């Protein structure tokens, strides 16, 4: 018996497989042989890094940083390579964008170190010759191309592109000449005094500053404004009202006052969560990080505390778990602040797509829960009162949520058990148990009919979305349905 127990113990140590359990959540923790210095979760994939190495003088670069992208099974989608890039995977589109454009530009790595956009098989989606890019969010990215005329002259071309590489909005007239500094998610033009960031929820976040002295541009007067993809200003905030802002996520945008306090505005520019936090982050999955009295926690969209302000930092929440840091160690807690993953890691990501990535003693650990289907529409996560289900390799979701998410008006006939959705000149009709969907009276065969489950009417999401002219993709590694309505 002792030998059997010893063998089991050795097996556990060798595989480094751990199970952490709380009242509502069970996760597996697996140590890999992959090394990393830092990481983050990019919609279920692990974006990992090894830091650059400098000589003792602190200035001479010995080795460039390295970056890679892995999946929840520890497989490399993009192996480590020396680069100033980072990998972001959004909606199944992998972007290679810069986290340190200053070093990339001034260390003469431009020609060998270009950003771009790829599928999950590592294939380039379209040629670009980009100098800087944002991630492809909701199917759009703000990009900059550079054209060197000679050793002293260069021209920068900036625009908003779609997921096919087509130029949607030419910003050359406003954002031009010299792209000087990458600050967080923003790309700064120090000649025109304007900049732009990520295009999210139909809005490109921008600001302009007014000064004759480019050397101190971040401390001068400026205005915040948002453009649509036609280049029209859809929202402009009062000049000097805020010193910092983020893109809109889940209908709200983070802003910071001149006094350094953070709050949130809606798409009318009105404050909905008061500026009373020392630090904060964008909303994701209904919660945002926030800081009070030097301690971090999480708040919901009503400004209510979800996780108490008792942590040194927090890194994001998803799928019912919250990444937290205390006394220099990281872990995951549930919505009741119960520890699910012990606070013993040197770094940890959010638990997106029921997967998190962590680092301990230089090695990557992968934390996984039960697979759940996620649905994204134009870059936004759709929320359902009952979870999507998979039947015969087809994803079914509550009918009203998907119809209304696609912008259709919905009617339900209880007598005939038929749902009718109207959007523009398209009318769809689907009946429980019928293997046909009717689009303007034209029958479309269904692999799986509409059906009821847990007192909810579920419909096949791909058939419904494609009938309205949407593009639908399935990411098997993260069990994600991605819908583009345009």
C-alpha cells in the first residue's frame, strides 16, 4: 500500500497537475516547461514574454525581448521570437503590435520587426508593411505605415482598416507626419498634435492637444473626441475636462480628471460612475478594476463594490473569477472573495474563456475550468440568461438575445410556437421543432431545429446570423462563436 501511495505521489509531482476547489468553481492547474517573465490572457490564449537584456551600463542592449502565443494545452501558436512586438488575439485574429515603439524605432529594428495580422494557423491575412498597429478589435484596427524617402525624410500614412485589410477611413489629413510615442494603447502624432487608439463599439478614441512646445505635449491643453468609421465626430468632451481616457467598452469609458481621479462616462459624455478612484480599468464582463486609499478591488457598472478594496493590484475578471495580487503574489478569487487559485504566483492573467495563465519561478502554469461556449458580436461579448449549448456540432442560444443583438425586432407567437424577426428588408421565421428557417418566405434547411431547454427557446446561432448577412466563425480552441455583422 505504501509503495502504491508513493508512486501516486511521484506521479503527481512529475505531472505537476493540481486541482483547486471552491464551493462553485473547480479548476485544473498544470505546470509547463515554458519559461516567461510576464504574460496576459488574450481571449483564452496566453501572450507571453521574455524581457530584453542590457549590459551593466543599463543602456547597451545585449538581447532583444522575445514574445510568443500559446494555447491552453501549452502548444505554441507562435513560437518565441526576438521582437518588440506583442501578440494579441481578438475574435480569432492575431495581431502583432508594439508594446515599446520607442525602442523599436530608435534601435534600428524597423525592417526586421514589422507588425501584422494573422489567423490562428500563423498565416498572414493580408500584406501591410505597417510601422505601428492597434489590435484588430471588432474587425477594425488603426494602423500606421511608413515610407522612407531618404535617410532624413519619411512619410507616415495612417488609417482605419477592416479585417480584410481594406482602408475604411483615411486619417492622413489629421494624423500625419511623425508618429512619435506609444503611450499605453495610444499612438501620438507630435506634429499635428492629435492621436488615435482602438476602434471599439463603433467609435475611434482620439485626442488633440494645443501647444507650441512639442517637448511637453502630454502636459498641455487637450480635448478628447470620438470618431465613427466615416470620420464624423460622434462625441467631443469639454477641453481640459480630463487628463486620461480609454475606449468605450460595454457602453462606458474610463476617464481621469486633472486631479488624477478616475470615473466612467456614457456615450453621451455624462458621468455615470463618479470620479472618486485613484486608478481604474475598462469594463469587461460587467466589472472593472478600481483603486481606493491605495488598495484595489472590483466594481460593477452601478459603481457597487464586487470585490473589496484589499489588494495591492488586480488584473481582470472573467468567467466568475477575479485575478488579484497581495504581498507580491498573485491568484484568483471567486465573486465571494474566496480563494480558488492560491496567491502564490509571480504573475497571473484573467480567467478569460475559462483559462488563465500564471508564472511561478520563471515557468508558465496553465489554469483551466470546464469548457463553456462564448459568443462575440462585432467585438462585444453577448450575455445570455441561460448558457449556449452544443447540439450536433451546432451552437444554440436564446432566440431573443441573438435577434435583438443583431438589431432585429422580435415577435413570438405562442400558439404556433414561432419567432419572427425583422431587420430592414429581411424577415426571418423559425418554429420550434421545424428543421427549416424561413427568410422572406424562402426555406433554409437547418441541421438542428429550434428547441426548448430549461424553459428557454434556443435557436441555431450560425443559421440565424448568416440569414441576416453576417459572417460567422468558430474558434474550437476556446469554444467561441465570432460574428461580424459587416
